C-alpha cells in the first residue's frame, strides 16, 4: 500500500461535510461536534491519523460498534420488519474514507 499523505486541508474538508443528523458511535462523539469544531481539532486529528497509519494500529474503541434495530416497514410487532444497523466511531469513518480514496 502506498504512503498516504493526510493533510489538514483534506481532514478539515471532510469534517465540514459530515452529516450532522447522523448518530454517534461507541465514543459518543456526534458528527455535529466534529463539524462545528473542525477548524480547532484538525491540527490534532491529522497527526493522530498519520501515526495510526504508520503504526498500522487503530484504537480498540474504533473496532467496536453498537447494533441498533431500525424499523423499515409494516407491522411494528414483527421482528423481520426491523433492519439492524451498526453505529461506529465517526472519526474512524473519516480515516476509512481517506484510506479508501487513496
């Protein structure tokens, strides 16, 4: 895998495009917080992401997810009418996007 260069401009752009109506993951950090504080936290997140990629390690909490059942159709009493979704850490999703785009 080639070296991935993570710039502050890239991370700031990604954070400002987060959907503020999405749920938080296991870390309880909502996308609204990351979006509204993007200018302040970008210079802390970039070195963290870079070091994480260099060491090929991510925090253990990022490997966890919360599974929630979301109603999709018809009768609320039928379990098959619910769809499981997995809520993961928003910061981890940002890093995944950077890696996927490279």
